[in-house]
C-alpha cells in the first residue's frame, strides 16, 4: 500500500496532466461505450439510468477541464504529435456520424427520458463537437511533428519515472533493458528456426502470406476462441493449477466495439465485477480478420483468458483478499508478466507432447511469435523514448522481427509511443517469474498458488 501511494503521488511531479487525451487513451470513447449499457455499466433499471446520467453530467464538465489542461500544455511545450491528435479527431467524428452513444427509445425508461435527452442526446454530442473544434482549430496547429516523449518538454524524466513505475524495479537501467531485448530477439529467432527444421512441411509463416494462414471472418474468429477456451480449461489448467480451489474460470468473449477498434490492439481483458454478476470479458479486435494469423490465437486466448489475466484477477478476487489488493492491479509488470508467463506454460504444454498435430505446431510458432513481440517491445519502447527512434525505424525493426498485419503493426507502434514504459512490463515480469520457477523447490501447483494468492505485487517484493 505504501509503495503504491508513493509511486502514484510521484506522478504529479511531472507533466502528465497536460496530456489528457490521445488516440489510445480516449475517455470519450470509453463513455460512448458506457452509453451502450453493454460495458462495465449496465443500463437496465430506472435507477441504473438515473445514476448514469448523474455520472455523465459530471464527465461533461471534465471535458471542459481537459481542454484547459491542453491549453496549458501548449504553453509549456507538452503536447501529443499532430498525427496522433488527427487520429483522435477522426474517431470522434465517426462517433458523431454513427451516434454510437444513443440507445433506442424503447430501452429508455419514461421516468428518465427527459434527462436522458438533455445530457446524452443533446449535451454529450455538443461537448464532443466542442472538443473536435478545439483540436482542429487551436491544438493541432500548435502541436509538434515528433514521436514519443523525446519530443516534449521534460519527456526524459517522465520516461525514467514510467519505466520505474511499469517495471516495478527500484533502479532500472534503460540501456540494459534495450540490450536485453536485442538478446531475447536473437534467442527466440533461433527457437523459431529450430521449429521449422523440426517440421519441414509447415508453411514458414515468416515467408508466406497464404490466405489459409489467416482468418476469413468474424464468425471464424469467435468459433476458434470459444473452442480454445474449452480445450485450455480441460487440458492446460489441471496440469498447472489446483482446480479444487473455488476460483471462477468462466469468462465471456466479445468483439471490441467498432468505434474503438480502429486504433486498438488485437485484444484486451476487462475483469469481472467483484460479485461476478458481470463476467470477466476477453475483448478481441475483429475488424481485420484477413490480417489475423490463426496460429496466434492459442497464446492470445491463454494471455487474456485462462490461465492469464482472467485467472489471475479471479484468483485474487476469489481468495477474499482486501479490495485494495484484489481490485488494484496497478503493478503492470506482475499483471502482464503473468500473462506472458501463462503463454510460456502453454508453450511448455505443447513442447512436452510426444506428437504434435500440424495445427499444434502452428500454435507453437504463434507462441514464439507472441514472445518475440514482447521481446521486440523492449527494443522499440526504449528506442522511441530513450534513443529517439521515429515511426519508420520502429516499423522496419518490427516488420523484420514479427508477423503482424499492417494495421496491427501501426497500432502497436503508436501504442508504444503513447503508453511509454508499459510495453516493457511483459518481458521484464515474465523473466522474473520464470527465474523464480527455476529456483523453487515446490511442486508447480503450489508455486502458482503462492505466486497468485496475494494478487499483483511489485517485482522487487516478490
């Protein structure tokens, strides 16, 4: 608790307040999603609607505050780049065009109809229009053409703080992290080469873009992930975890809403409510099926579902930990490190099988491919914010070492530029957990129980 308070209070020493919105962190899109009643906020009863209208009335005032913060940021030389904010404008204009924030009248209780019309149908879009006008006419013309924190005043010290916060290491060395990434990329490339030597009849995904390697439709994507959810729960979970524990392993699989999909990554997880009335949900980006490699689905399902994010958060929740532990997953390197460690367990499961089917061999490549992505992140994140890499250099390095579609590549690179240090947490956390596994004398199920029982923790505390 003391560590969490200290590291978060320290944030106010830096210039983050002047960057309240970007194409990755766009709270307006979150509120559009809340308006649908299909997200963390359910809109069913009169009370649900009444409470939500009260909340959005406050948020509308916050939007004005965001504009004032951006004005101050411009004065202090702290802003996002032109291209990033142009992406924000495009997203907001699409929301206004499609009116994603409105529900059919039949779903709105008559008792709240008047307030609903005022705050959601009238005032919310007016505030969005005001934001668009400010961005277009005042903010974007004064922003920079750079890329990452190197382009803003105080960016160097902000990045050092974010590396420390996201890795939860006390004294991280940024050049060492960059070099660790380079070494990991080389190691994983050797594993991939050995895989294709072992299975010479496989199509080398790095050299071929045959249609059969990719999904054809949204329906096919959902069928694959639902099937994997069942298979993983049946085969992998009992091998590595005590299934007699009362931990909720059920989760939903949904698509990322269309109005959020354009600038979003491949997937994300939204935890359940404390009482499980709202299930944990694995959201997947289905906007470009023909750019999604089927082989990546095994590791993605493990990372977002079981035994990754869903199992880790459910375990902490269902062990009756205090809420400040179970509902505060701010130790990114533990949370994302666990997700990548879970992928490692899936890979070990495949490697230990005597005979792999062709599909399983492709899953193994997908596992290496996803591990490679996390190693590359060490190089690219530090490259952008410490070594001043531009978009093109990031693109060249990532396209050489990962198998991602064009849109995925673009979204990943912009994600690292807008979420400094977060991308480091996966590999840093996973390597720590693997090192602990190698040293432990406990059986694997006991080791995992002890690792998970207190919820997310700083790596230095583990």
